[in-house]
C-alpha cells in the first residue's frame, strides 16, 4: 500500500477552546456510533495546479458579481468559516459568500427539508455526517461531482481512500474538507515511572496488549490502568476494519471477536476500567485520562485540542507529559491505518450558481483551504508536509518526533461508510456491544445476534 500523508491537524492555541466536533461541541461522539468528534482533518493537500481557486467557468472568471449561499451550522462558534471565505474572496473579489446558519441540533433534517422544497437557493451545503449525506443523495438533491472532478484534475487519491467510501452507485456527491483520525494517547510519566519504553508508531494489537499489561498496577487505591476504552462501540468494534477486508455495514461481524476478547480479558485482569462502572458513573474519556492513572487510550484526534487547552488552563495537572502514536494494527496491516470521520461540502441540484459553487467547494477542500483550516487550528481532510509541520510546531503539542509522525497515516477508514441503512445498523451494533461489555451474553452469541440483526436490516 502506497503511503500517503494523511493526517490530523490539531487545534492551534488561539482557537483551541472553540474547536467543535463537526462544527458542534468539542467532545461530541462520532457520527458512526454517537461517538464523534471535536475536530476533523483534511486529506493530503492537492498540488496547486489541482486546487486552483479559479475554475475555467464563466462564473469563476467573470467580473460579474456572484453571491453564493452556504448552508452550515454554528457560525458564531466555528472559527474556520470566515477565514475560508476571506481567503477565497480575496482571490475572487466579485464573489460574495452568504452564510446561512441552520443550527446544529437538527441540521441534517432541516437541510434535507429545505433542499427538497420548492425555491431552495443554496449554492453550497455542508454535509455533517455520512447518514445525512446518504439521505440527501437518496432524495436526489445533490449534484454528482464526477465530471467536474475529472475536468479539473482533482486527485482523489489525496483523500487516502475516504472518497471511495462515500461514492454511491459510482457517483461522488461531496468533497471532504475536514476530518479526524484515531490515534493512541499515552501518559509518558506512567511509562517513565515503570521503566517501560514508550509506545511506538508500529505496534500490533498483541504488542499493544503486552505493553498495556506491563505498566498496569492493580494495587487497591493506587491503580494504574494500562489502557482505557471509552464506552463507544467504536473503541473496540472498529479496530477490526483496519485490514481493509471488512466494514461495519457488511452484516458479518466475526472479525470483531479477537478485539472483544482482548478487551474483556484486560477488564478481567484490571488492565482497563470496568465497562459497567464507566457506564454507571458516566465517566468521560477526557476525565479518565486527566486522572493521571491511565497509561494509554485510543481516541480521535479531536481530543488533542481539548487536552492542550485544559493543560494550559491548569485544569489537567496529572497528564501534562503526554504523547501520541499511530493506532495499533493487526498483524500484516500497514502501520498508519486508522479510523476517520469527515465533514464535506456539496452542490445542490437546485443551486443557482453551480459553476461558482463548485469552484468554492474545490478551493475549501483542496490545498489552499487546508492551509486556511490549519491556520485556524482545525484539521483538514487534505494535508501535506507543510500542514503537518504547522500542527507539530503549535504550542502545547508534544515535542517528540514520534508524536509528529503519528499524524501521518497510510490509509483511513470511515467509522460508518455510506449506507442507507446506517442508523438501523447502528442500533443493532450498539445493543450487542453493551451486552458484551456488561458480560450479559457471550461474545459468540452477541456476534451471532449482530449478524442476524444487521442482515435482516440489509434485506429490508
């Protein structure tokens, strides 16, 4: 597998506190399983020739005034909207971008209703999550972008496989401009005290399990947990999709068994906190890591912004010496394979100014937009070495080379790929995950129930 630089860009100090998941609150749960994100990343930046702001279209090259209406959410708390607009309009003084805030709570529903109604005049719409994207495609309200992508030479390989996962019936209706990847956070002080070497950027899950056990201390009142798994199913189930052979919507989940067995054994041996206790206490993953007795934690890169800011504010005092490494991988899987979430832009079929709208979408989702996103402390979907350097040099980011290297990925897999039954699949998987982790059913019985339940959903 050819390595491409696809990484997360972290929140810069000036805006770290205002970064939000999918434009909403910072520590939101991923769209795939109510888990998601505080920030998202942009794929490797396309070459300048592929990401020119001005397309060869009458609207883009004309001096005639053009006003583009952009549907989005949380304008007042999202720091990158205006800088993106300013950068684009600086090169296109005839273009005015009008932001229309539809709110974050029911954004996808409201957007779908408006685009389906008569008189919709949005030129550009932000796509919040994959289920919302699939719904809009099914309604027939988004323009397919294939011809424009081909005509302008947009290199989709720079999105590191993400666009393949949101291609529906051969058509791509969105381009991602923001993303997040999953990494492994670790507390360096715990490893130093135990005299154990830090995690590396090339660990199999077996090696990770041994490492977590090596720093675990089960002494009552002085517990040190070698690992921590938040209660989202994504922290365990999705570990199995990184070989590229499975997805979470296939209807066959035997591949999750080794990961459930590993975590259940860790739970039994005191390597990680008990799931039932976490659920009962409602302990957030950030609070768990902040306690200073968690050695490692698999989590999305959105957490980096919060961690940096909380340490600066003096709220976190027991995890100030931290780092990140690439996500662990199965034997034979390339290091740097990881999970991701995206936010994207699309052009409605009813858009009054489709050519100019596409030009704006291409700019925001490309190299120039990626650098603007980075400058505001957010993670673009398309990044390059320059972007990675910006992130790694920010105040509060770990200074070790391994943490910088962790931002470079080889392949990313969406937590929930495009599927029109994603919400029903989600319900089945969450229910069985809860039963497994509470040890109410066996792993084999729960997997059988997942297979049966999801296959029934897919057959509807």
